[in-house]
């Protein structure tokens, strides 16, 4: 286990995995936070805008923006899982293989 | 009868002041009067109970080891776990409460739905795979991974038990009230039935039975809510615009229901609420525990993906159902009457109807809508589903509480890791029975109390104590036992104190004229305090133990990233 651990730490692929996966995870987290707190700040400061009807109907901009926030959460998780379960897990498998 | 409706009306009117916690509340609050016996609902609920007890019997025969008991042997698939997480998370509060909020206030309900969902992507990106790779049965396994076991496990167990207890009280009281309203059964019986069933599921069937109860409930709730939303949209040619237009015509607030109202007023409250919802979700022990039921990090990620999809879809449904409720409940029928509103109030107002006139309170909006779109049989089905929803949530909570006692306090703190697996499971089962009995008594004791703030308190504690130590233990090399313990306790205590001094408890519950702290949600302050505490007491910790803990980070880091040495699924 100790020797394995050292081999993993020294493996450039491990550094590559960490760098790529962390950057990806944090980027997506920041996107989610910006979308969500953007929405909340609009609720706090931009009531006027959220309450403006789209075109001549009664549906206001707030509805598609709220729905977009919900849908974006799902899409962002999908994007992450796709890359993590594919590219990153393959890299991870190679690292574990090479550490034996 | 009159007093119930006035109280519900008052609750709806006070919603602006009481929120955020009101939206997190148990389904029904205030006094409730027993309704006439609803046989359809009781029969359908009985079928659900029999089916889940059958599953418990099946699960009991497969539950032998501690891993089976706590983590269903690690053999749940990502898709199943996604459904179970959704089943664990979609409480009666989010179904009846948010639909009721949309019915009463329109657009504002969506703000809460969004807040309840956005914690999930963050859990996935930052926590899920590390948690799965490092932990075994409880989140304390992860939080204490490289630290002194006794102080961290004690803190994590206290955080878990506090979260679970407040959540459970709200659920028990909600269940009792709901059953009176829906089934026409006594409050006392309702609370006892819930307590006995949750003991049965958890003691005999452990995590496997709990998981399947949650999966079945999620499927029932999602299909029932889908049916309602489709029936509502079908009346408007599947045009949301047409639905909204009709709603603005019949709702007393007219076009205002399409605009953000007074629910979120100042930015501090808004951000504080956002943080508590987001980070609270990532600190709920019964939710975190679900990640140990899958085989590996890959399945853990899939779980969150499916869970986010199901939960997000569910919130879109409740939004539609809420608007459907406006149209269906506030429009007169062919004879000009309003069958779902209190006739005396409608008459007194000269036919000018408002949402607050609804029979049984605004939380009944979704249930009445079920009756309006699907008749009495479907009404019975949705009532039964609402009750099943509570059962699934309390089962998960009970298991999380029992694990905190048996796995963290008994096996690690008390027996110093020398307890046998059999003893640990026995302690867990005894604790389950105790938690069940205590919940029944608490349910009875709090019958006439306003318990709405307790779910808010549970989220605040989860966000301020559990989440910071969990996150920092995984991400910050320099955290030490001292930092974690000081920061964690600071977060836990400040969350409770600030909430008690705030408007919800100090003014509304304790009846003082003015709150000491103007903010409903302490999240922004208590979460910050926890993180600052962890940071400050870690960097000033120069002990030898602290250096060893920092050195142990690399090994933990490798395991958390690659899964090397992580718990696998059991053989069967």
C-alpha cells in the first residue's frame, strides 16, 4: 500500500488526472453557483425584470429563467458524469494498473 | 372547524414573514380536525404497507453482515440509488408544501424549488466520489479518516443526531396531522403507526429494506405527480401560457402571481437561505449515507445524476400542479359553487374567492387537485402516497441516527474499534427501537406546537457543522483534529443559538415582541463561523499530532482520488 501510494504520487498520469478533474469539477461548480446566485440576486434586486411578461402573454421572464436553473443543474451533472465515468475513469484505471 | 381554517389562513398570510423555514416545514402545521374516514386512501395505504413489509421480510433474510445492514451490501446500482435518494429527499413538505406555496403565491414557489435542487450538482462535483472512496457506513468515517477518532466521531454523531431528531419531529407531527386530514384517523394512531413501521423496516430490513421503501415511494410519487401535471396541462392544450393566463384570471392577486413577491426581500436573507439549502443538503447524514450503498465512485456519480434528474423533474411537476390548483380550485363548477373552498368563507366574501379559503389549508392544494383531476379513487391514491412519502423519509432518518450511535459512538468512541460486528448491529437495532419509541413520544409531545422551524434547524445544523468538517477534511491538508472540533462545534452551536434568537423561534414560537436577530436563516453566519473556526484553530495547532495528521493527508488524498483501497461491494 505504501509503495503503491508512492508510485501513484510519482506517476505523471496521476498529476494529469488530478489537474484535469479538479479544474473540470471546480469550473462546473462555479457555473452552477453563478447561475443559482445570479437567480437569487435577480429575485432580491431584479424583481422588475423577472416580473416582466414575455411578449404579449402573461408568462414572465422569471418562469423560463427559473426552469432554466433547474434544467441546468441536471445538464451540468450529466456533463460531469459523462466525462468522469469515461475519460477520467480510464485514466484512473491505468494509474491503478501501473501502481501494482 | 372554524379555528383550523383561520389558523391555516393565518399561516398562509404569515408565510412571507416565516419563510424560509415555512417552506422547509412539515406538510401540515397548526391544529387540525379529523375528517370523515377515507376508505380508498386507507385501503391503498394498507396495500403499500403490506408490500413494504413483504420487502422487509425479503431484505431481512439477506441482511447478515454490518455492511448489509448499513449499506445494503454495497450492491445497489446507480439508477436504483438515484431513485432512492430522490425518495429520501422528496418529503411530504416539498410535495404538499411547495405545491401549496405555488397555489398561494404563484411564482415564488419556484424560488424554493430551485434552492432545494442546486445542492445536488455541488455534491456531485466536489463530494460524491471522495465520499464513496473514503467512507464505509457513515459520513463520520470520512470526516475522521486521518484524525483522532473520539472527538471527531463524537462531534459528527452529535451533528447527525441533532439533524435527525429535528427532522424526525417535524415528520412525525406532519404525519399525524396529515393522517387526520386525509384518512380521518386519530393523531395518536397515526404517530404510532409511523413509529412502529419505521422500527420494523429498519431493525429487520436495514438499509436494503429502507432503500426499496424509498424507491417504491419515489416511483409512486413521481407517477402520481406526472399524471396530475399531464391532466392539468391537457386541459390547456399543453400550453403553459394558457394555464398561466387562466390562473391569473381566477387568482385574487391576478398578474402578481407571475412575479417574484415578498418571499425573499433582502439580499442577506436570500444568500443565507441559498447557502443553507445548498450546503445543508450536502450535510444531511441520511443522504450522505446513501453513497455507501453503491459499488464504487462510478455508480456514486450516476446516483447523483439520476437523483438530480428525478428531483428537478419533480419540482417542475409541483410548479405545474400548483398552478393547476389555482385554476381548478378557484374556478366555480357548473352550478357556480366552489367544492374545494370553505363555503361559509366564500359566502362571507360575497363570492370573491382567495386561495386562503381552501378547505384544510393551503398545504391541501395538491390533494384537492388530485380529487379534481382524477376523482375520489385518485384522491385516495395521492393521500396514500403522501403518507408513504413520510414513511420513506423517516426510515432513512432512523437508520442514519442508529448508525451514528452504533457505528460512531458505540463501535469507535466507546469500544475503541474493538466491538464485534454482531455487537455493533445489535446496538444499531436497539437504537432503532429507542429512536422509534422516542419519536412517537416526541410526536405526541409536539402535537400542538409549531414545528415548522425544525426542518430549517436541521438544514442549518447540517450546513454549519456536518458539511464544513466533511468538506475540509477532504480538501484541506492542514486541517487538524483541534481545528475540526472547534470549527464544528462553533457551527453547530451558533446555528442553534442564532435560529432561536431569530424571528421564527424568538418571535413566532416563543411569543416575544421582537427578535434579537433580524434574520430568519442563520446559514451565512454560522457556516462562515464554522469555516473560520476550522481554519484558525488548525493553523495555530503546532502539536505533534497535528503534524502527523497533515502527513497522513497524502495517503487519504490518493485513496479519495483513485479509490485505491476503497470499500467494495460484498460478495452476494
